């Protein structure tokens, strides 16, 4: 708001009104300033009623003045220290305490943050001391507005509005009105149409992964192809693996999209531990059983939880349970990865595996079901 | 008193220049005279406002270096531990802000802390408004704006959390996508359109970025401005006290006092957030590493305000999942992901209207309720807090299980029971406490306060002296209105013997039942004459008039 309408600060300073040179309404403005002061009575020069203004004692004000000033000085010094500490730690100069090292970055952070805190706190504390010790305590009364307008105002508005609407022809010429409304409809739909190219239609995209017959597998994060012995040397072991793809476009050799849908857990299960579920077909009407899709006690399940897609990365060796650390869906690795606890809708999809001529583990096809979070069309669409 | 200081020449010049063009002297004075009631609880909304300002400032700073790109690069920046690691440009530029931009680490931490405090402050502010009934007419629309701010703030926070593309943040996006996929019929399409294809794709960070830095902040800013302008126009509610009525507000004027207090409070808020950011590490993305859809760590925790969603995803079982002709309806995802937030936010949005429907109260209420004087509302609020709190705690059930060595699955069962039993217990206990406090208020009003002085009567009997409460206390206590409802006032049978048709309809019956529930328990003070109690023994010292509970004001 403008600062010129009421100047009642009790500050020492200009006693005499001064003319403002170059402002056209200077003389008028002086009248405005002097009026409220003249109205006040009983020696109280404040902007509000004396009964609403509880002045602080002169003693308290003097103390407050000093205290607030002390805080403002602290804030000033801290502000200077903040600027100085910016230059203490350079970004990446060799031989100096550069912030490229996490330890130094932390010191820099503490120094900058500490001085900033102090600077802010000093200003806040100073202003609070000012408001509580120097300024009066106010208990000003002011009316809440009567909220509904009175009937006359409402009636007048309504009459004015309808007269205007009538005269404009909007109410009396339905053809024009309706065609105007009709013309808005296609434009209202247009933005939705424009967003069509945000993404492709799902089609059967989510039903396929890079796994196919004969595809070798890499240990996740490496380019080392897995052999069956890698698991045999570690009974009850678990290895996380990806399809062996070396696409130069990606630093990992495989896109994140493909990683997200094709990552598997390879688990070695002792022969006696298999449960009945393994003898059921991998999908409805299929001749293959879950057990057929294992190789030499090694079973491969999708690592992505069917709940909302976190990697189900925890494997309890003793119970052969796969646990998703996000929402604790639990799957039984010996029983076709059926859900035994938690919110997942369905078990983990299984990947058929075997070995090739050179003894490397391979997939012999794609998963029996789409991997990842369960979605509406997971059983329909492209199929597997 | 000294003479009024003349306005400095320069200030007058500027003032005149502006007034010559806008005619603002009168409006300006009126607004500078605007009165703000005093109470510590009225500062909660301020914290939210100031945190938002801090978010805008630090957010702009971060955008100067952040690259919202999912292009995969091999990191070769200053931070040694990550050199040679493939990551998105988003994550690499976040590391750049941390380790190459001086003050960048601090600004990022301030941004994150301010976000947590922004949502926390607005939730606590909202609870204050709820429990004091400050949402009642004429402030229902401002309440709705507040609920919208709350929802947007959560979404804004979630998207911001996702931008650095570190491991936990990417997992947050993955969970979001998983919830989307569960939506019947259109879920797959929504996900494909938002991500520009399959998860994670190459677009999501760029898209979340523009939502996070442009669209949602603009909406938030607009809503916050509207929220504040409505507050300014309608004036703030106040607690009962001498001279404080539905017609008159009492408090501190904007100029000079409130502006300075509020300004000081802004700096305090900033100081606290800066202090946390300086000394309490938050979201150390350089330790988490870049997002990979195949990796995860246990004990993953979202930002606090997403905890209730995480918790409900954890504890809601898959027992109610079913399939229609081979198409899954995953209640275990849909209920936590959509129904529970819908209940919480929908309930919040509707409550003022539900309460108004029950009570039939159509008057403008500028004096806020003391929570105890609306026991059913307070009970409902506590039930809501308990429900939210249980879900929130369930969001860290793995951490709790680990810390207290409780079986993980057992914690899930415990939280399932608590989520249902907790709110009911919370309601009953809170309501009982309210009624107990009402009873104490009535006693205090009737008998004054217990002075702590024991006196022996000539008969040998010991009594405790009661002293007269202050005028302020008497005013506060006797201002209590009994809960009432027009539904109960309307008689079933009118004088001519015709039954009220409203009361026979289903909705009418429901309303009467709710009105009964809302008003039945109450300790009235209407028949109490202050200090009329027969146990009141006046102290000889009549100068002591200060009440024990109500100070002058609390700022």
C-alpha cells in the first residue's frame, strides 16, 4: 500500500513540515498528514484510541531498543559471515578444501547454513523485541462486515443485470445464444485431442519382453553371462539377472524400459522343497507345468512385484520366500511364486529357462504373464 | 508525547506519485488499520505461507542448474564416488548442484526441508481451523480452497521428490505408476500417456518438472492468494473474550504492529528451516545413487506427507480382489491409492456442509469454538487424526519391525486392527475428555478457581478456598453455546395435528438422528450465575483478580 496516508511514527527527526519539491499535490498532502494528529486528545498521539493502545514503559522501551539493536547487529555480522563463507570453499580447485568432496561439502553447508540461520534469526528476534517492547500492545476493536448486502442493494444489482442482459439481446435472441454455446463445445474438447500424442496406445507392448528362446542372461549390473554352475556352487542362492543384450545406445547395454520388465531372480531350490503348485500348468490350457520351466532346480521369476512394481529383491533362503521391501508382498519360490502374504494380486510371472550348447543359462521363451504391476488387460491383449 | 514525525520527503514523493495515479490514500489507510486477533495458533497458517515463499525462492535457484532430462549419461563430474556410473542427466545435474555449485547443497536442503514444513504447517493449521469451527459460515469457501491447497501441496511435493531421479525417488514414481495401472479400464492408457510409453520411458522427469515448477506452483500461488484475500476481506476469526463478538474483532492492527510481528516471524521460520538444512541432512541423493528399475534398498521411506498412502498400500490386504471376465479389480491397490485419499480429502471438504446440514446453523460465526464445546466435531477430528496417524505409522512398519524386533507380518496385522479400532476409540475418548472439560468449566464458572489455599473452619472442617475468576475467564466460560439443531426444534406434529412431512422422509430421519447424536451430550452453563456456587469462599484479598487459565493474550 502507499506509505503516505498516515505517518504517525513517533520517531525523532524532522520537526518542521518540509515541502516536497516537484510533487504537484504537495500542499494537499501536508493537510492529510496533519489532520489525524490534530484529532487526537489527551496527549496521546498514536494512530489508535488511547483505550486500545497499551504503551510500554519508557524503561522497557529503552531496554527493547538496545536489545533489538543488538540482534540487528548480530544479524548484520552473520550476514557478512555468510557472504564470506561462500568464498572459503571453492567448487573444484585442486589442493584446496573444495566442495567436490562430500565431507568438505558438508562443512561448507554447515558454515553457510549456520551463518544464514543466525542472520535470519537475528532479524526475526530483533523485530520481535521491537514489537513486544518498544511498540505499544494494541487491542484495537473493529467491526466485522455485515455480510449479505441489504435487499435494496441486491434488488438493484439484479435489476441492473437483467436489464443489461435483456438489452444486449442475450436473453431475447435464443438462436444467437445457442449457437454461441455450441461453438464453445468443440474448442472445449480440442485440448484433450491435442494431448493424444502424449504416448502410444498400450496394445500388446506390455505383454512382451526381450526374453526369447536362446537368450543368454547377464548378472545384473555386469556383462558376465551366467552358467548353471554359478548357482549350483551356491545352493539356496539367488542371483538377479537381465537378458544378455549389448545395445551401444545405452550405458547398460539395455534400455531402462527393458530392464524394468525383464529383470529376473534366479533361484536354486533343493529338489525336495518343490510344492504342488509347480505341477500345475504355467497358464490356462498350457501343456507346460511350472516345473517344466525350471532347469536343474533353478527357477526364474520376474523380479518386479506384481503389486505396484518395486523390485521384490529380498530372498529368505530358509523359507524360499521372496519379499518385496516396499509393501511386503511375499511370494513362495517353491510354489510357482504364489502370493503368501501382502497386497499383491497375483504371483510373480515365471520365465522358462534351459542351457545352451556351451552350458550358458538361456531363456527358452518369454514369461507366462506380463511382468510388473498388474494391469487391466494383463490376461488379454497380445498374450504370450 | 512527542509530536508526530513528518513523513520523509522521499516517501511523500513516492506516496503522492502513486496516489496521483491510483487514488489509494483511503484504501491504504483502511487496510493498514486491518485488525488481526492475537493467538499463537493463528501463526500456524503463517508458517505455511512463509515456507511457501522460501520454496519459491530456493526453487528458482535450483532451476538454474537442474536439467530435467532422462538422457542416460556416464557421470564424470566432481563427486568421485559416482564417476563412471551411468545415470540420467537429471541425477547428474543434481550432483552438480550439490558438489559444484557453492551453496547449492544448502539451497537443495532448504528446499526439501521447507517442503516438509510447508505441508506440516498447513496440516496443523487446518486442524486448528477444524477443531475451532473456524470453517463455519462465512468461511466455507476458504476452507475448500484450503483443502485444495493441501491436495496440490502433496502432489507438488511428490513430483518434486521425484525429480532428482535418485533411487528412492524413482521408486516413488514407480509406485505411482503401479497405482495408475490398477485403475480399471483406463489405467494402462493413463500410464502410457503420462510416461510417454512404458515405465520409466524418457519423458516422465521432463513432464513432472514442468508440472512441478510451473503448473502446480501457479495453481498453488493463485489459491494461496485467494485464501489470503478472503481472509483479509472477511477478517480473521477470534477466540471468545471480553469485547470479542461475532460483530466485533479485537486484535493487533496491521500497521504498525502486525506487520512487524509477521515480518519477524517470517525470519524465524526461515531461520528454523535454514538451521535444519545446515545441520540435519535430508535426502542425501549422492548416497542413494541413481534410479535403476531393478534395484531397491529396504527401509525405504517416502516424505512424511506420503506416508499415509504408503501405509495403506502396505496394510490393505488382497482379500477383496476379484476378477470380472478375466479383468482384475485390485482393491488392494485401488482402496489405498484412491478410496482412502478420497475419503480423507472428500471428508475434509464436505465436513462444513455436513455439519451445517446437521445443525441447521445458517448464521455467520466469527467467534471460534473452543474444541471442548463441540465435542462431537472434536471427536470426529480426533478419529480422523488417529486414522491418518495409524496409516502413517504403518508406512514405516518395516522400520518399526526392525527397531523393536517385532515380526513384520505381525505389525501388519496390528495396524489393520488399529486402523479400524483406533478411530472409534479416539472418538469416544476425545468426546469424553471434552465433556469432562466442559464440566470443569461449569464448575469454575460457578465456584471460581481453586486457589490452593486450605482453610480450617471453626467446626474443624478443612476447605479449599475458591477465588473469583477474572472477567476474561468468566467471559470465555459463559460464552459457551449449547450445541443445537433446527432438526430437533422442528416438531414432529404441528399445532394443527399434521405430521411434519420432512421428518418422515429418509433424509429427514437421518438428519434428526445425526442431530441427536451431535447435540445429546452437553454440559450447559446457561443456568449458571458466575461465582454463585455455595462452595465459593471469597479470599480476604480482593485485589487478586487474575484468572489461572486465561492470560491477557498469547503472543
